[in-house]
């Protein structure tokens, strides 16, 4: 099947992406993708013309890799993993998400960490490896990454997930300052959204001196009764042993370092 696809033999349809036209077997492609099943077998114009024109912003090499996978699974390819993920998402090849996840995780670094974690969060458990590896990289480069615009652009759900993970062992002060920057980036994040994230921080890990000097009287803390209470609880936990039992919760305890994620090499086998 792979040789037939490469030669364009016994194909009865065309997939167009940008300036590139790729001959395909409509039956084979419809069986592999709900997107192409709707296009070729439905009542749309593509079913009559046997030609599907894709979003021209999709990477042509990634589209070609997916089409070849549909005709002949099991071939290795070298493509940009983020571009391939975009094509997988649009064209309905969702069963490939775990495979692309291993490649995204293996090539993850401080420059693409936050963007890939946002992608992983959107796709859920299928890309959990990316989120786990992203947490490792974030923890290693917390001071730099938590101060970045990309951190301030994270969704509240993703940021909450990062802060609540036991394997997020980033410097707590970097996380705290990142949450302040996240709040400052959008007025709609003041109040309850900020308080919810503050509850995920391990405030006692900041230390008593830091809490008194940099947290307790910060404008963002003073603006919220809930934020003030969280900081007061952290101070009490550190200074009043008799209250510690009543205040004990996961957010009062230090984070636990998890084992490193082992990722495959940067080659995708479809």
C-alpha cells in the first residue's frame, strides 16, 4: 500500500494543501479519518469532485505524513511535531496523539515548554506525557519561565493544574511571582480567579521572612479577604505550633520531587 500511495497508483481522489496535490484512495482515507469520511462520503461538494482542499495554513509535509499513515501505517517520518499536531487535530487522526506526545515531550525545552503544555492541556490525557515533562522543565527554569509573557498567557485551568501537581517542584517564590504577573495581565483575573490559584501555592515554603517582607502587605494580597486569610494561615503554620494540626493540608506541605519522564527520540513512527 505504501508503494502504491507513493506512486499515486490506484488512487481515486485528491487532497489539496496549499500548492500541493496528493493523490489518495478515498475509501482508505475515509476509513482512517472522520474528517475525510464526511468530506468524501457525505453530501458536500468534495464528494462529487473527489477533491478536498484543506486549510492552506496546514503544513504540507505533516499532511502528507498523515495521508501516508492512512494508507500504510508503520513508517517513520521526520516532521515538525507541533505542525503535525495541528494537522492531526484538524483532520481527525486523534489516535496518533499519544505517539506525537512522545515526540513533543522528547524535544521539549525551556523555549517551547509553556506553549506545548498549553497544547497538552487542550488534548487531555492523550498528551499527559507532555504535561509531565513540561512540569520538569518549568521546575528547572522557573525563575525565567514564570516571569515570561507565555506564563501570564496560560489559562486558569492549566495554571491551576500546574500549581496543584506534586511534581511541580519549581521555586515557590518564582511561582508566586508568576501568579502575580498572571493576575496583572488581565483585570478579569482579579478576585476569585487569583484567590483560587493562591490556594494552590505552598505558601509556607516561601519561608516566614519572605512572607512578611514580600507577600503579606502586597497590593494583590491586601485587595482580597481570602488572599489575606491564606497568607495569615501560612504565617500561623510556621510560627504557632499549636495551630499547625488544624491548618495541615497538602498546600501547607512541601512539594514532592517525582521521577523524570523518559522520552523517546525525536522521530515519529506512524
